[in-house]
C-alpha cells in the first residue's frame, strides 16, 4: 500500500514506469518547442515547414521597382512634383478671378473650380511655352527659341552646381560661389576688353584666366582649412564680401575695370575676338558656354568615378579620419577640391561675361547664381549628371517664369517659392516618403537567415 503522506510512493516502480512518467512530464515542453520553431520558420520563410531555399526569389521587375521606390532619385522627382502642387495652390489663391468666385462658392461651386483650373493651367502652360516650346509661333525655329533660352540660363547654373557638388563629395560646403564668379568674371572680362589677340586665342586666354581666377579665390578657403582648420563656410562667406567690394572698387576706378570716359561702375564691351560664338546663329542667345559645361560635366564625372583622385575625394568625404589612416593626404585633398570647385564656379562667371552679357558688366554679374548653384547641387544629389539635369530644370524655371508673369500676370516670386520648396522637400526625405507612402530604404537590406531554425525545420 502506498503511503498517502509520501507523494513519491504513488509513482510506479520499475524502469519502464519511470521512463513513461518522464515522457509524460517532458513531452508538453518538447511539443511547445517544436511549435515555436515551426512558427519562427513560417515567419522567416513564408509558411510552416518551408525552407528559405524553397521560397522563389522576387522577379526582376519587382526588384527594380523596389530599388526605384527606395532610391534617392525618386525623392528629387517627387520633391519637384510637391513643389509644383504647392505652387499651383499659390497661383490659384493669388488669381483675381478665383477670389471673385470664392464669394459665391456655395451658390455656384463650379465657377470657382473652373477659375482655379484656368489660372493654374494657364500659368503652367505659359511656363512650358516660355521654357520648352511655344506653340503660338509660326515656324519651328521660332517655337524652339524658349528651349534655347532655357539652355542659356542653365549654362552658369550647371557649371556652378558642379563646383558646389564636387566640394560636397569631399565633405566641404562651398558657399563662396558669388565671390568666385565675380573674380573669374573680372579676370576674364579684363582680358576680354583690354587685350588685342587673334580670334580663338583671345577667347581661350580669357577663359583660362577666368578659370584660374576662380580657382585661386576658392583655393584660399581650401588652404586655410588645410593649414589652420578654419571652417570653409565662414571663410567663403567672408570672401564673398571681399570679392564684391573689391570688384565694386575696380569698377569705380578709372583705368582699371571702369569703361573709359564713363562715370558708371561698368566695364567696356567685350571685344568680338573674345566672345563665345553663337551655337545656332545670331537670332538665338545660346552660346559656346553650353558646350563647355557639357564637357565640364563629363570631366567631373570622370574625376569622381574613374580617377584615383576622385576615389581619394570620396574617401575623404566619407570619413577623413579613415582616409588619413589609409595614407591619404587629407589636407591636400581639401586644397585640390576647392581649386577644382572654384574653377567650375569660375566657368559660370566666364560664361556670363563672354557669352550672355557681352556689352559690359557690373558688380551684379553673378545674378544670384552662386547661391542658386547650391540648390542645383542639392537637387542633383551631388552627382555630375544629376546636377546637369537639375541645372536644366532651374534654367527652365528662370526662362519660363518671365513668360508666366507676362502672359498670365503670375508673380515671378512664385517661381522662387517653388525652387525653395524643392530644396525643403529634398532636405526632408521622410516627409516625402510618408506623403507618397514609399517604402523605407532600410527595407532594401537583406535579412540574415537563422540557420539553426532552418536546420530544425528540415
């Protein structure tokens, strides 16, 4: 008889009885562990008892669309779309017809909706006709004149954007484009009107002089950063003021840059031997400077993507400490980067005085391009061809903005607001992804499979 006071006495005696009892006690835990393993496998492989190798890989189209949706290029495109939508709202609110129909919206809502459509469609149609093609012209050559104006406006923007983008890739913020353009324009302009040289040689000497002037002016900031650690933002801002007042003084001083016999702060006209030739004839403003910026884009692409110097630039931009440990002279990279960046911004200044404004220039020759170049570089994601396309877009805004103002009475400031909004949206990728419900870039990372779980499932 078993002792009711002793629980061990109630257990069966013998080996088989002990084994059965142990199994009866431990089996629930074993089943629970197997169920957990199967559940984990189902979450990682797509179904219970299915190995990761049995899951078919995603199709190429799915992979491509996923890469596009999680890439940086789509952010730039959608930022432009959002900025245009906000611009459309501003155009509608500033339209007098829309404001008038808003007074009786609840009585006849279609009147206000029609007025909104007419104002927005009219404004953006005028923008297109002023930047790409004007369908109202009689001939094809007259119709493409807006496109040539876009390319003309885009020429200095592309050159300046390339300079800023290259500095970005090295981890430097070159906001001294205004000063570098002014110095380059002054040197090229002085050579352009002050010397008598044969055609071709005169233009080449003026071009090289302007590039050297812009490079040396930017090189000051690079040298100070390399030798003293001075921040390039502060230095380039101060050099902007120095360049502006220096050029202003030169333009007001007879015998220097001021035109002889004139009291206006303006240079003489450039000599014909130094002016960039027109690409499509005298009836268009597009000049040889656009060819130069295309060449500059290819050169910058080659430097950053195919040369050892570009590799060192990118290494310093990613992590200067690691680059220094790897044996790269970081100080020299800062100087070289600013020299090339200044030369590219100098090309923007040269294209202004030898191509666009050949009748003489003032201290406002930069026309805000030095700061617009920062926007172009940001929109282009600091890549050469992205910057090129961004420069074309902003050139279209500049060319079409005047047409939009003249044809529809839309304030030109709205175009500036659209440009600013583009930068704002580019600076906030999570906002753009949330609005358009794009996947997070982190989802592109491939999950590491749990090998132990897969072995247990198999």
